């Protein structure tokens, strides 16, 4: 299928990044959200990030202008009806996503491909509640979208080869690389990454190492660009805990049990960078370990 217009639902952290890369690659982008503030904020962030790419000479001023020209924001979900591909990137709650698909379906063309950027919800289950399980799949970007070169493409049990191939072409046109994943909890990246982060928290919890020694060990000893606790703060500790719970429930194996210390940080509201404090305290000039 020839994809030219891409609808994006949700203009948060991921939605604005997806809109940015799609418009820059030449697609018409229709970006929607329930909140006008979120849409205004998304456009401001996209402009700022495009400006940064211009100043670093990664793109020209005309590329930036053309990308912004190809982008339309709207509060009306039904405006996405003319999309060839829809990427849902709204809040990670199954009821929210299900309501979006229900409201959107009557407005879609018959051949529109529907996808979700969900990190943890079953693609097969989301697809089963639509009229087009064979045209439904997971389109999972990494954060920050303009920087990270991987996209996981997740097949639900019913996803057709044509749907997969169309999405693969879109990923390649962005200059990104697709990893094909089957629809099981955590897909590939989070299935491997989150247990490592959780194990780092256990290592801290059991007093094997301090925050600094754990992060230093993995940076200097395993050549990771960021330590696991630093990375957990970047992702958000609530998100890490939610994904561990999905692995634990979905795979029914105690090896995925979330570390009680991770739960405690989340209960304290110490969610990482976004709340000013997590395994590090970000409220001063330099991050300071909290343990
Ligand atoms: P976010 O909270 O930054 O943004 C979510 C946006 O969805 C908000 O602007 C909210 O107003 C909007 N929204 C809520 N209900 C809506 C509705 N009914 N219609 C339209 N918009 C609605 O969240 P995010 O971090 O951008 O995550 C979005 C999705 O991407 C989630 O499914 C998440 O699992 C996934 N994801 C997140 C990351 C990450 O690192 N943050 C990485 C990969 C995938």
C-alpha cells in the first residue's frame, strides 16, 4: 500500500517525536490530542528540535519549513479519517486506547492500517476489538524518537504480510531500522532491558553496590553508554515498574518480580528525572545519588 498521509493520536513525548520524523521524511501528518495545550506544546517542541537539527547542519532551513508545512494539528479525532496509516501514541492505558479505536474506526478508509506505539499492551488483544485485525500491528518507537534508530514492528496473531511490509517500508523511509517482534509481553527491547534495570535495583536493594558503583560498573565494565539506574531515571521509574508488572503477569514467572525498592521509589513519587528525584536527585546543578 502506498502510504502518504499518517495520522498520529496523542501529542505527548512520543507523539511529537513521531510527527517530527514522519513530516521530515515527506509524509503528510495529522496530529491529534484531547488537549489543545498538548498540541501547542508538541508544535513548540517540534520547532525547537528541528531548529537544533538546522543549527547542527543535519537538515536545511527549507527542510524544516517543508516539514512544518506538512503537519496539521486537530482536536477532532475524525479528521484522521483520511490517513493511510494511523499510529496511536496516547496514554498507556488500555481503556484509553480502546476508546480511541472505537471512535476512530467509523471514520477510517477500508484499507487504512491501524497501529499502536504501546510499550506493553497486547497487540493481538487491541486488534481483536477492531474491524481489521489483519491491518493492525505494533509500531514501537524508542524515546527520543528523532535520535533512536530502532523501531520494533510487532505482529499480532492476525497481522497480514502486506500490513507488515507496508509498515516496514515506512520505517526504512525514515532511515531507521526495524526489528521484527512477535506479540509477547515486552516485545524484544523491554523484555531484555527491564529485567536488567530491575536486577540493578535488586543489586542496590541488597547492598551489593551503591548507585554510583552500579552505574559505573555497567558503563566501564560492560561498555553501556548509561548506567542502568541513570537510564531508569530517564525512562521514568513508574514506567519501569509498570513494564515489570506486565512481564510478571504476562509471563507468569517469578524471575520478573519487580524489586520492592523500585516499588518504594514509585510510591514516594520519586519517579526519576521527570519528578526531579529518583535514583539521583536532579534538583541541584549536578545529579546526586539518593543511595
Ligand atoms: P505522554 O503522557 O507524554 O503523552 C500521551 C498523550 O496522549 C498526552 O498528550 C494526552 O493528552 C494524550 N491523550 C490521552 N488520551 C487521549 C485521547 N483519548 N485521544 C488523543 N490523545 C489522548 O505519553 P508518551 O510517553 O508519549 O507515551 C505514549 C505511548 O507511547 C504509550 O503507549 C507508551 O507506552 C508508548 N511509548 C512510550 C515511550 C517512552 O519512553 N515514553 C517509549 C516507547 C513507547
